[in-house]
DNA sequence: TGATTATGTTGCCCTACCCAACAAATGCTG
DNA sequence: CAGCATTTGTTGGGTAGGGCAACATAATCA
């Protein structure tokens, strides 16, 4: 089964609700709260959902019956009154995350509560062909699957792609970094693994991970910008939900044109944010190679020759213009800069802030927060796993899992 | 009472649903269908909502009891079987629309079914101060109110502002065109009229009107661009809902920076879409003054001297870049060009299309529709009225109306 | 140790939707 | 034109699921 990322949670406003909708909605609400918070006492569920104590009791016991959550007595008591029962997501429900990059494929195992419990990174030849990548990914999944305890249930596989993904069928339309064009990667990996495969753009998944587990917690209007060696990607959260657009390509924030400059980006567009703010250019100015973002940050603060400083400042100025545009367009509560962009942010925060203030409307800057993203290496693992888990959350009663190991009779 | 535009219809996904939610949701679903389609047979309601015949019967009779809809026997029969009863929105529920412009204030009366039944345009001095504008608007409302038949119920007043409006309290943060800064217009007009007042940006309301009654019908991902004498405004519909952002300022699409050009727009930002695509500039090149868009379109096609053509083409090229950016950002199904921008579109559609294709990612262009908006003079009247009507739709059972004329005892 | 407080549990109620059977109103066909 | 098929409105009963109130339980506090 090849499955697309879950559609918008909001039922069409013109569709009717019935009792079953209500029940499913309430079960989902509880699971959503739990998967984001790790675990909560029942009393908190009562407060957050606004439902009656007895209703929560009923709903939770249904979820316990489904094996999706576990109840335990509270350890730490927090006040007078009978202590509330602690409800936690089941830790034997997991998803695999896959991230194909330019010269390596990473596969991880993520629990329903958002913890990465295993991770393997397998180096490949540069720009592996899609079938090769699918093979490698499947091998890694098989290997990790063998290590899981019997009884572990698998929700599915989530794949983060550095490129554009059509959400309807999981086809990678274009991933310039990987040199993939029109690759039905979800179907390929599904046929190999036999697991449901979900797939989406890496930056979109990053924004979701930051919303649920990182610097975006509690915000409903988020603009997320990620700079990597493959360019600049973006993810937008609006009203708490990812902005997908008609076919899933929304959020290509790196490809917006902000200048008349003829410099071109990976996709052949000129004057774009991605063409003006480039990790490679800065590395070249620094005469560095193969460093990670931490090393780059250090190199930059240690030895900012006038020439290097000029390059970095020009990039900061371009970034500021783009951020100004996004503020005018989205009026977000918070803007998160990840990867290479957080290096630029740290290098001269004041310059970035002041330049940005010149290029957006003042009203939209009210209470705007601009800060680096929080999640590091496991960002994409967590983000990609949210796709299969989202299906669990949305249809807890009818969801079927695949066992990590076949049951014996 | 001063009221903000309705918040997102999607209940927080972590809030519980109960019976009352379900009922309200279903009543809303029916009203929403009716207010968009004018009227529908009961059988269509059954199909569209997915609810049972008997449930629809029950819901409709509750709405009839509330005086929000009317049932009548179908006139035209459309096939075998017992003819279905026609359900229509009540025509004695109305809202006032107010549109303050640079030298005139327009007030209209709009029925729940979306028809503009009265409209007055009162010329004022240029850039009237806000209290003056509120006075004039209130006078016009009083005049129109006197003409309404007794028993007419008023849902409220919707105001369309050419500027940024804070949705939390209806304060106009900045309307450069009117020279208003930090004006609590909703409160002012509420105190004068005694009616609930809703207020929002004009282009956002335009996008909503086009979605419900114009070229955007049936689409869920819409980018709307409006060019007027006061610059360029934008409205974005995502997943069927307007993009508001943190405080309501989202969608300032005219102020995005796409060029290094030093030309400035009304808000003092340089190189923005609005600074490069300007009705005034083209009028100056044509040596025209005080013409409307139709006359401008005609003048342009009739006599395109090389000089004029060059100006228009430069503007088209800039517009194409901006559209490319919006396609990359939003991946919309449809882009609607309204006002002056539809003149540019008509002038050289091919140029606009081909230039635009160079400046966005190919995947995002799949099945993209670019076309002029449909609604003309009544656009803002209809759009603004949707704000008070939205409240009716959202809480049909508890909504209270104000009678056009006080009842005698 | 008893009072207070907060939470879990249980049985009952009520509402809103579904369903099935029937009635009504139309078109089609012989 | 009568009878049949088809679709829709109507009615009465069924049911699921959330609310409620009373009671039980387990903690803090005086």
C-alpha cells in the first residue's frame, strides 16, 4: 500500500457530522495531545479537551484496549486530591524514517512518543539512482526490524525527500540534489518492504517536527527556513496545519526571486533566495570543505577576514529581504532558521534583524519572534515519522498495524 | 459590540466534541451550503452533507423555526420520484457593507443569499478623517435601514479597509491610502450605529467573495491579487479558508520585494511588486486621468505607442515574477487577477504566461489556472457582508439579530 | 485523625442521528 | 389511464455516546 500524507484534518465544513465522527474526533484529540506531550494525567486530558471525566475514562479505556496508550499510576503527586492516572503513548508502536541524501541514506526507528530509538546511516555512491536508494533503504529497514522486540507494531514508513513530492501518489517530481526526476519512490519502497510508505518534502517535515517537538511548540503560525548543502527549503504552518497547496508543492521558499541578480540556483531560477544565500559560496570564501554547520559557525566567528565578512553580510542582507517578504505574506508568530541559516543568524544577529525591519510592514512585525530552530540531527527522523503516526491519530479505531515479527501459530 | 472577523472554523484539533458541537456543526454545514448556492433542494443537502434524510428534515425544520431558511415546493421538477422541497436562505436577513475609499464612502445592503439590494456612494473630501468617515457611514446606514421592510433582521456591519487591520480588535493599523493610523474604526462605527461591526482588509474580503460567488468557486487553494489606485493587495485562500496570520495582516502580497530597483511603494518599501506595477505610472504614460479600468483597458488596446507598450510590458514582467513567487510559495490551484491587474493580463496574456513560466518551478505549474477575477463593482459589498453572515452560519441557534425597525408594542 | 480537595467509577439520562416502514408525488410503460 | 418504478418526505423506535450526580478513593493539611 502506498499512502499519501494525511489530508487536512479539518473535515470539509459542508460535510455532516454524526456520532461516529464525534467519537473518532475525540479519540484523535486524546492521541494528538499524548503524542505531542509524551504523557499526561487523565485530569489534564479532561481539562484540555473540555470533555467530562467519565467520557475521558471511557475514551482512554478504548485506546488502552486498542493498545495505543498505557495507563499507570502517577509517580510524582502534585497536590491535594486523589492522584490522576498517567496516560502515555504505547512504546511498542513505532515507525521507520528514511532520509535519502546526496551520498548517504539514513534510516531510523521512532516511537509513537517521538523518540528515535535506532538510527543507521549508510554511505552510498554520490547521487544514487532511485532503485538503488530504495534497495538500501529496505535493507536498513529489514535490519532494524529484526532488532525490534516481538510484538512491536509498525505504523509505516515516512520518507523525507530533498525535493518536490506530489502528495497524491508519493511521486518525487524533482529532487535536483539527488538527480531524481519523476520517481515513484513511495511505491518502490512499498513494494520492497510491504509496509505503508508516506513521503514528503524534507523542509515541510522539518517544520512539522519543530512545531511538535522543537522551537515551534505552541505556535500556530510558523515560517520555517532550512539551509543545507542542497539549497534552501521552507515549511509553513498555518493555523497549526502545514501549508501543502494544491498538489503538495507549497513552501518552496528558497526559490522566490528577490533580486535582479543573474545568479542561478539549483533549479535554474535566477535572483532567488537560494542563489544569493548559499553555503557553498561561503565555504569557498573561507576555503573550507566538508565541514558541518558547527564547524562552519566556529570558523566564521574565529577568523572573519574582511572578504569573508563581506560575503556573509551580503547573504545576511538577502536573507533579511526574503524574511521581510515572508512576514508580509504570512504574518507569522515565529520564524525559525535552521541549518546553515542559523549560522548566518548567529554570525550577525543585529544586522539580520535591522535589515529585516526595513523590508517588511511595521504592523506585521508586532511581537514577531525570529530564532534558530532547536532540533538537530534527529529532526528529519522525527518529522518523517509523523506521517505514519498521523494516520494512527486520525483513525485510531480502524488502523491496522504490521507486526515487526510475524506471529507463530 | 465590536466584533472581530470569525476565527478559524476548524475547532482546535485537541478540543473535544460533544453532542452540541455535532448539532451546531450540522446546522452550520447546511447554512453554509445554502448561503453559497442560493438555494438547494433537501435531497441535495442530504447528498452533500452525507447525513440521513430524516436528520436533514430535522435540521432544516430547526432552521426554519429560527427564521434563517424558508422551505418551498420545488418549481421545476427534475426527474422521476417525489419532488424535493426547495430550501432557501431567508431574504429578510441582511447585513450592511461599508467601504471607505480615498474620496467616497460606499454603503450597501446585502442579503444572506449574497445579493446586493441597495447601494449608496457618498462622495467625501479627499482622505476623510476616520471620525468623519464613521459619521458618514453611519448616516448612510441609517438612511438605508429606514428603507428596509419592518421585520428585516440585521446580522451586522462589515467594513472593507484598504489597509492593514488587526483582527483581534478591529483597529486599522495603517491605511496609507486613507491616511489612517491606529484607528479603532470598528469601535467607532459600533458606538454610532449600535450594530455589531466586523472589519478586515479589502483584498482579503475580495478573495473571499471570489471564492464564494466568483471565479474561485469550488477551489480550495486560491491566490487573489487586486490592483487599484491605492496599490496592490492580496488575499490567499488555503484549504478553503482565508490565510490570516498571527494578527490578521497576512496576504500583503503587493509589498513583497522582487527587485533591487530603488522605486518605492506607498509604504516606503523599495523594489516591491507594488512599486513596479503601478496603475498611476501607466496612466501617466498614457497621459490619462480619472479613468476606470474598462476605459484604461480600451485606451491601452487602442493606442499602444511603443513607449506605452514598453511601460506595460515592464509591468507585466514584474507581475510575472511575483506570480512565479506566489506559485512557488503557495502551489495554488488558481490565481485570480482583479482590477488593474486584469487590464495588464488582457493586454498581453501570452507575455505574462511565458514570463511567469520562467520564474517558478515546473511541478508547481501543473494544472495551474491563471485568470481574471469575475466579480465587479459589488465585490467588496458582498465580501464585507460575509463577515457578519459568517457568525450567523457559525452559531445559528444562539445568534441574535437586531431588527431594522424597533417593534411596537 | 478528621476535614478538604481532586479524581476515578458507576448507573442513569438525554439527545441527536440512524434506520426501516410507510406515505406521497412524480415519470414511465403497456 | 392504470400500474409500476423511483425518489423523497414522514414517523416511530432504536442506539450510541457524552453529561451528570452520587459515591468511592487517595492524596494534602490542620
